[in-house]
C-alpha cells in the first residue's frame, strides 16, 4: 500500500520532481496488473481497491501526464474503461 501523504511531502520538499496523482476504474484486476507492468518505472506509489467486484479501482502517483498514460492505455487490449475513467484524484468519480 502506498503512503501517498509521504510521497506528496517529498515532492513539496523538492526530493521528487513533478508528480501527478490519478485514479481510474478497470474491468478486472488483470487489466490493472498489465498497466502496472507498463508504468512500473514511472510509478511512485499505488493502491488497488476491489470494492466493486469485478471492477477494480487503481489509485497511483506517477511522473507521467494523463496524455502519456492514455497513450499507453491505447495500446493495451480492452482498456476502454480505464481510459474513460482516468482522472486526477480530486476529479475522480469512477463514472464513464
């Protein structure tokens, strides 16, 4: 489980460059695992919630912009739910 507060504090102290905090919904856990594999070098923390079985919510901090994440998702099979729900954490609703 990621310590988002600590990561944000490190960013504000200049220890980490510009970071973005996102959340999205996926149709299944496997979809999130595939995305994690593709983002692994750019992830600073993440959390996976399975409250809406089979859907999964994925919260993460990265140095990638939403456009860069969408470009990665566009190459991933069956990623339409993730693409439709990707939002900055403060704007996330989980709705498509």
